């Protein structure tokens, strides 16, 4: 079977990073198959990569996005608590 003939699955890890994996093979530890409306996202390599391109809009790992969001919230609270300079 060639790469072109292989059926692929879209997989995601806990950091919300995407990849593709040959369908039917055991998914590596830390990864899971992406499901949409209860159906595994799988198909040709090109179809799977197109799905990833549509949904993976922020390449930063989830832990970094969460940390930056917490920092922004803390800074906003501090700004709101400061007396104005007028």
C-alpha cells in the first residue's frame, strides 16, 4: 500500500496540536482520534490535512494560550483596581 492509498485519521493531543495517523493503527499514547458529530475524521491524506488547516487556527500549545489568557486577566484586574491619574 502506498502513501496515496493509505486512509488517514486526524489526531489531536492534550495541547490541542493536530497530526495525521494511518487509520486502523493504534494511536500513540497522549493522542486521540478527532471526532465530529460522533464520526472519526478520516480520509485521504489531503482531506485530513485540509481539515487540520480549517480547524487549527492557533498553533500555540493550549498550555501557553491558557497561561497568556490568565496573565491578561490578571493585568486587566490590576488596571481596573488602580486609581485613575486624573
